[in-house]
């Protein structure tokens, strides 16, 4: 039975796909069945718990195409986990003794929602999976359909998550300006910290995009504008543990010859070592509602900068983070095409009341389908044997011999 009313929400961190995905869903419903009512819960699961939503009017439908040109989320995000009862109570989203999942389910029923579209990463969609299971177990006639958003590209079994391509492209653009600082001081060390808690895909892809752009430029090495000074010199990701002494030997040769070193690191690289040091020093490790360490309190970029600076005898160190710049961008053409495919499938699934997360299923030959919620989970590591990644390391003179693979 086709739905009479659907709801959308975006949750978790931003990614360059949220605004476009909201626009794509509104456009597709308007094309397929303009009689289907659409509401958007403000600030993700927070809005759902509070019954705070925006009605999608005819004017919004007519202008939905404009959402593809913008970043962020027009309907707002939050990090709320429905199964974290204590956190929901603390935030004032539910009363003491209430079950947030039941509150959410009852609110959906009260609002007359037949289908809920959740646009988010592994946390958002595992929360959606929990909610879908609760609905099913308590005989609520409601379908949950997720769209896979995360710039880390680290969701099992999704081949490519929405927004990741754009984030890599934008991170490369960001560093194209930052790298000009390389000649602001002798023996300059520039650290580019890229988002990626458990997965190095975004760091690797950003480094590749940036290096490709350097290789395509016509430069003037005779006056100091050389590929060697602009290039990536090291890439460090969570999937591999760095041998600082071995890498310092390699990078020192580059510093001595070219007077600067540029390295790319994932924000999750080396985190376990940093946490151990902080805990040994008696420092408290701050975590969010999902139990994740708040990486801005760990500061891996500063850690890597400190470790390499003393070994490279750097005179000046610059640490720059592209995360908020890249994740808030509007989706590029490549991502918009994938968003459109996933959104169209999501609406098709809604019409036949089929739940799941719409994406390319790696376990099913990359078939675009509604992937079962119970198979969705985060923490998918980047495959360090990807040919393009190995080509990048070879190109910049970095070998895997300097690393020890980390078990997942």
C-alpha cells in the first residue's frame, strides 16, 4: 500500500549530500505522486522526539531543485541516539522513565507518517535500524528507509557513501591554498588533517585528488615553484601504524633538499596511542552520545606535528584541518548522480513499503538495492591494497615498509 505521508530527517555530522538528498526526495515524490504529503523533522531525531517539523508546501516543492546547489542541511542535524535513554533525558527530549524509541514511534503515529526517510551515516542508520526493529516488534505499521551519508566512506556493505567524493575534492582544493605557506619559512612542516575516525579513505582520496592536480600543472621550478615543493610527501591513515623514526629519515631527505614537507593525516590516525598517553597522565577522555571519542579533544594533527617536527628539525609547523570546509560543501556532479539514484530507489521502496538503506551492496556485486538494516554497520576500513592508493604511495616515494598494518 503506497504511503499517504512521509517524513524526512538528516542526522549526524554534515556531509556534502544532505541538502541535495532532501531536494532529490522531494522532487521524486512530486514526480511520482504529488498527493503524498511530506514533512521534515528539524534537527534529526531531536525533532522527531519533540514533534518539531516543517511541512513541505507547494512552494517548497517548486524550489526543491535549488537545494542541490547548497551544502549543510536545510532541515538541521543533531547527534541523538534513541537507545541512549540517559542522554535523551539529560537533553530534555524525553521524560524520566520514558523509552525514546516508543516516544519516537508514537510521534510518527501521531503525525500520521507511513514512511520515515533517514539520511545519515552508520550511527543514523543503525539508530534507524533499532527504530525499525522496535516498530516491527510492537506492531507499528510504518516503514523506515535510509540513505547512506558519510564522508568517511566507511559503512558496511555500502560501496560508496553519499558525499564522500565531494569531500575529497573540496579537501584537495582547500590544501591547494594552504600549501602556498610552504615558503613562508625555512624548513616548513605543513600537516593537513583530514576527517576520518576509523577509515583512511577520505585522507587517501583527498591526497590523490590534490597530487593529481599538482601533477597536471605547469610550474616554474627554476624560481622555486616546483612540483617537489607542492607535492604530498606522506599519507598516514588509521589502517596503518606509522614508524615515526623510519619516516623521519625519509622525510628529512626531502626537507634538506626542498626546505619543506607536506603530510596528510586522518583525524583517527594514532588516536589509540594518544588516548593511552592522556589516560596515563590522568586526563579524562570526552565521548559523545554514541560513545565515540570527541576527536577535537584528542587533536591528532598536533600530535603528528609534534612527533615529526622534532625529528625533522622543522623551524615552523602549520597544522590545518579541512574537515568543516569540505563537509559543508554542496554536492558535486558525481555525488549528485549517486544521490539521485539512491533517492529514486528510496521512493520506489516507499511505494511498495520496503525498508532498508538504499545503496550499492558490495556483497551483492555492487547492486543498487535496499540493503537490510541488520547488515548496516560502521567502521569499514579502507582497503590499503587499492591499486590507486599504492600508485599514490609509489608516486610520492612512500613505501608500505614504513608501516605495520593495524588489525580491525
